[in-house]
């Protein structure tokens, strides 16, 4: 008797099948690119879109991850007492309507307050800071500007957390008599004494530095 020979049939490996599919796919892409290039009107647009679709998905994922990380950092900053959601306000044009109206009424960037620098919130209260002063806002007081030395005094003594509270009206006065501004819990002023030295007066004035010179301007 003759020995029986066994014939073994091997199926193509998965790797080989994938390589074959890749070859056909590559061929399809070449033909597709040639078809796009024949259209002069839409060739550039189509090629750009194809490139973005083919190569951009990974970049999109990366960009999404970066954006997510940035948003997380912003939220973290807000939780530690920084501006939080107010961090989105990067120019005077983005200020809340009430604050923007008060800023424009004060002359905008060319007025007494000067250029916008930052915006922050604390609960329902907010503070827009400018080169020469601030605008403090609360549901009870509305948006009120504080400028010059009274602003410096108020900010140095706690700003939105100042025990004197938020301003209830703009400052009043002039370079001869000095200035006063009413707050929720008292008055903050900027006046000269008998020797001609300018200094903060009233509630919240403790620890504020005085400055000499009758030429002092806005409160």
C-alpha cells in the first residue's frame, strides 16, 4: 500500500489580507486625487478639504484635548478665587452691558478711567479694572466708577471684600476741596490737611498712603 499524503491548506494570514486591502486603498486614493486635479474651479478647495479630512482627524483630537485642558485650567483658576467665567472678558467690548454703559459714560478709554485691564467677579458682584480706576458692580448699587486715589485706597483695603462695601454713587469734589465718595457702609475721601499733605480719609482709609502736592487730580 502507498502511504497516504496529507495536504494542508493554509488560509492567508490576517496581516497579508490587510496589506492587500491597503494596496487597493492606496490605488483608489491616487485615482481620486487625479480626478480632483482635473477640475480647475474646485481642485484647490477639494484638495484642501481632502487633506484636512485624511490627515486632520488626529490633529483635531489633539486640538480638542488641548482646548479641554485649557478650559480645565481656567475653571481651576476660578475655583481658587480668580476671575473664573469672567476670564473670558479680555477687552472692554466684552464687558457686561451695565459695566460697559458706565465705562462709556465716563468717556471710555480716553476718559478718566483709561484703558481696560481686567475683569473679575465675586458672587453677584464684579470689578472691572482700568488704568486709572475701577467700576464696581452689585445688584444693590449698580455699576459705579471709582477713580484715582479713592480707587487706590478702596482696592488696597480689600476691593470687593472691603468692609466699607461698594460705591453707591460717583465721587464728588474738586482739586480745591478734595473728593468724597459714598459707599454702602461709609465714605472714602481724598483731602489735604493743614500742611498741604494729601491723604485718604473716612472709612477704609486706614493704612492708605498719603501724597503731597496740591496738584493732585482726580480723587
